[in-house]
């Protein structure tokens, strides 16, 4: 009976990890589609006036709404992906570690901030033409995206710590996580720099998340390649 229970538990965990891998891959596809539709590179810059922002949103309202739906779905899937990664981190040691908990807390934190930023932008687009202060909503949306860099760095740094400490396969995902974590701390610079690449709506808001996308895609592939060895041990190939 005990052996059957262990085997069933390993099988259930394996299935959940595989599902998380699928969620991660799909989320990246949705995120890229959203980025293509909204053409973020053409967004008004940090120095844009309220009138310029309102005019841009009004002219691209339909595309922006579609893009926000796609992006919101992508970020929502990161919760499922994150739980799968946590299970994968947990199953090797058989116990909950500080690193794995910090990863999960960080992931929930940055997803929450991203969704809050999306909400602000959704309101701006939904009320296009009727918003009394479009620049405020615009800045709040990007400000929340920038602030999400802190919990993102926590999640990625914690992931890298446990993967490297346990000497797991796919250690390259840990080094990618470290690079992405450091880059996300740079996002905070946009809260004090008022112009150029590192400003609030500058190119940094596109370049840095691209590293997060790369880590999620790479880690999703690792999850999808996880197999059961010896009846109850999960191994990433």
C-alpha cells in the first residue's frame, strides 16, 4: 500500500509539472502575440503630454484591448507555471526550503503587480477619450510594471539559489535566472530617470521582460522533459 501511494504521488506530481510546462510555453506564445499586437515600441514616451497619450490610445483602442487580453491571459498562466516550478524544486529535497518559498512568494508578488498595472492600462484604454488624467493612469501602469522588478528578482534569485545548491540538471536555467534577476533590479532605475532608454516608458520596459520570457520558456522546456525514474523519483533530462 505504501509503495502504491508513493507511486501515485510521484505520478500526480509529474502530471502537474508537465501541465505547468505547457502553461509556461503557452504563456510565452500569448505574451509575444500581445506584444506584436500592441506594438509597445510605438507607445508615447515618458515626456508625452496627456493629450498625446489620449490621442494614441484613442487611435489604437481596439488593438490595445486585444493585446491586454492576451497579455493578461499570459500572466495568469504564470501562476500555474510557478506552482509547477515550486513542485519541481520541492520534489528533489522532499521538504519545503526557504529558497522554494521565496520563489513562490516572489512569483505571486510580481504577478500581482503586473495585473495591477494591466488594470490601470485597461481603464485607460476602456475609457479612451473620457479619462480626466490619462497621463496619470499611463504612468501608474508603467510604474507598477517597474516596481514588479523587485519580487521578480526575488523569485528568480531564489530559483537560481536552489537549483545551483542542489546541483540539478538544467543548471543553465539558474544562470539565465541570475541574469534576468539582475536586469529586473535595473527596472527600478526607470522610477528616477526621466528620459531616454531607462526612463519609465523607455526601451528598458521591453528589453528586461524579454529576459523573463526567455527564462520562463527555457524552464518550461525543462519541466516538460521531466520523467519518472525508479517508480517515484522525478528527473529533469
